[in-house]
């Protein structure tokens, strides 16, 4: 079976700091991985490297059997990405932005517009068509970033905190979309701080801590290790650092 993703001794050094530290991980196609970790653990840095947005300091990345370094365009054709900062072209309208993205993937405008209408309907995104992305609310920007990640029908989807700032109704819709994609064999990797999302969606979990893989396994394996405690308790125990005590002036 082709592996969707293989990370071998992946490291990203920012000066003295190893944001990602010797990370090795193999994911079979069709899996749905929830990548967890505290702020600064290295989740976004990992996603940026595996999607070609950031060059690793060392180590290698294979996506769907292709070496990312040697074949970046072939890899990018097959993946969809929603980066942490969304990386939108804000001085285009939503439809213009999706046309720009869709054409980069080789789609014609009729197909792009038809998919955009479906996506907008599903995500309840209904700006006046001429409204610039710059004028969208935060949640609307998240939604258009998700549309851009989905428009070409990727085989692997990388989503960095897709539920942040999204209303509860749309969150449910997005969860449905992601589960449907998984049933169709798409590989999904998402980061989130919402443990409830991981418990509901992700059969496989990886926990990063200071750039290193601190926990990895199926949800059931991780739950087994939790001895009946919640995923939150296990997470806090694994990565440590919970602060107690009062603030001096309050
Ligand atoms: N461009 C950069 N230059 C220098 N240091 C960076 C850069 N990007 C990230 N870092 C550092 O790398 C570490 C990992 O950051 P990263 O953004 O990957 O964390 P994260 O797990 O995504 O956190 P969060 O949950 O807050 O999004 C942090 O210590 C951060 O300060
Ligand atoms: Mg991040």
C-alpha cells in the first residue's frame, strides 16, 4: 500500500531552537490524523514543511510516494492546504480568489464557479460576490481558505486549526465534509486545540511536544493509556506544564 506521508528524521531549526526535532512518522492513505500539541509545540512548522511552504533543516518528506524536494509540483497538485495564517489574496473577491486558485490546479472557470457555488452553499458563506476577502469576517476568511483547499479535490488535506473562529453550525458541516472525504479515501491531517474535535473525528492521534513526538497511536490506544480518564487529562499529563496559583495583582 502506498503511504500517504512519510517523514524521516524531519528537523527544523530556527537559530538555536529546534521547532521540529527529529520527527519520523508514516501515515497510510485514508487515515485521519489529529496533530495535537501546546502552543509552540511545532505543529504548524511541521505542516508548513510537509506542504512545501517551509524548507526543512534536515530530514526527508515523501508524499504519496513522491519525494517532496524532487517533485514539489506533482505533490502540490494532489494536496489541499489550509495554512495557519490562511495566506489569502485579500484584494480579490472570494470568487476571484477561488478562480485564481482553481486555475493554478488546471480547472476551467465553469467548473470552479460551479464548485464555488456548492461550497458557499454548504458552508453558508454568502458575501455579496464583489466583496473583497479583506472585508470578510475572520470566520468567513477561514471558510474561503477551506474552499481553496478543497476546490481541486485533493487526495491529502492538511488543515491547520480549521475550527478556530468557526461557528457551531458550520463546524458541524465541516466535520461532516471531512468525514465524507475520509470515507472516500482522502487522507486528512489536522491540528487543533479542541480535544473534543479530535475525539470525534480523528481515529489516529499524534502529540507533539517541543518539536518531538510525545505520543502516537489510535484513539483507542490513547484512550487505553488514559485509564478511563479524559483525553484532556492524558494530554495535560503527557505534555505537562499546567500552571496553578494566583496572579499577584488579582
Ligand atoms: N518563522 C519563525 N522564525 C523563528 N521561530 C519560529 C518561526 N516559526 C515558528 N517558530 C518557533 O517554532 C516553534 C514552533 O512554532 P509553531 O508555529 O510550529 O507552533 P504550533 O505548535 O503551531 O503552535 P500554536 O498552537 O500556537 O499554533 C515556536 O517556538 C515558534 O516560536
Ligand atoms: Mg500553529
